[in-house]
C-alpha cells in the first residue's frame, strides 16, 4: 500500500541544492520500504491516487544517525517503567549504574531493548559500529530485530561533546546534512523522521527531543502520543 507522509516542510538534507532543496508543503511517497517520490503534496496526491495520507506537523527529514550506540546501550542502563519510582526514567551511567551492582544478562537484555526503543523516539534510523557490525550479542540481536541500519564509523567525531554521549544525535553539533543518514532520494530506503519545529534552525537548537514520528524501512515505528 502506498503511503504519503506530508509535512509543512520537507528537508531532503542532501548536498545538491538543485534536487535537495526544501519543499514547502511537501510530501514523501513510500511504497513498501522504498521512497518512490519526493515533492509538493498536491503533486504527489495526484500521482498516487488512493494512497494513505499521514499528515505530520513541523519538518520531515531523513532518519538520523547515532554514532555512539554501543556506549548508550552497554554503558547505560535504561530503567524498566516498573522501576521508574525507584530509578527514574532517564538512562543511568557512571556511579548510578555502578550502584545497581552486577546486572544479570536478562536485565541487561531488557535494558538494551529499551535503549533501542529510546533511540527510535529520537528519530534515529541508523547506528554506527566499527566494521558496520556489533560484536556484543545483546546489542547485535536487539538492533537486528529493530530494523535499524548499521553503518561504519568512518567520519565519526573524535571527541564527544559534554561528559558522555547523548541519545540526541544533534548533541554532536553537526548541521542537518551531517546528522542524518543519507538523504530522501527516489529508490532509497524509506527511513524518515518528523520533528515538531518550524524549520532547520529550530531543529538544531531544540534537538531531536522534538521528534513526533520515526519511519524505519517504511514502517511507522514511533509516533508521539
């Protein structure tokens, strides 16, 4: 089934100003796991009659890339919602992680799964690892099941900003083209993110916490309530 993802502003995020220019009142047409059109909403509707339409607020971009997935998943503990009263809802690391003592593999497995879900909530559709593969079995399994793309670490920042990595890929300080994984191109995989902000400047300032939807391989895997 064809799906049209429409937003007040579509930012293809490529490097070619001729083909990757922002599209006001734009849309991305998805067939299965592939993008088949990017352009003005009215044109895409005409070319795809009968398609399901999902209208989103703000800006629609390619999915984001997370450089530090392994650290975030194995050096942080992501509390179970049932532990929120005791541990809170934010990832625990450093001394707070050490205070939990030795965690069982079952508990770590649950944390890794929740960490992956948290990444999706930040518009992440690609995670980096040396050799484009994870050797840690818990991480490898959770990432494979999620459908996240695994990419290499070429071009990764040499120094982390702040005292630890952040779930928000924009925390690295890159612009949009430097933060997304690829661009919105016809024939490319339908990895999209939607942010409730008026434009790119606001997105960089406020970050991926503004994400309202993540589409991974054509599947809507996160939608803000």
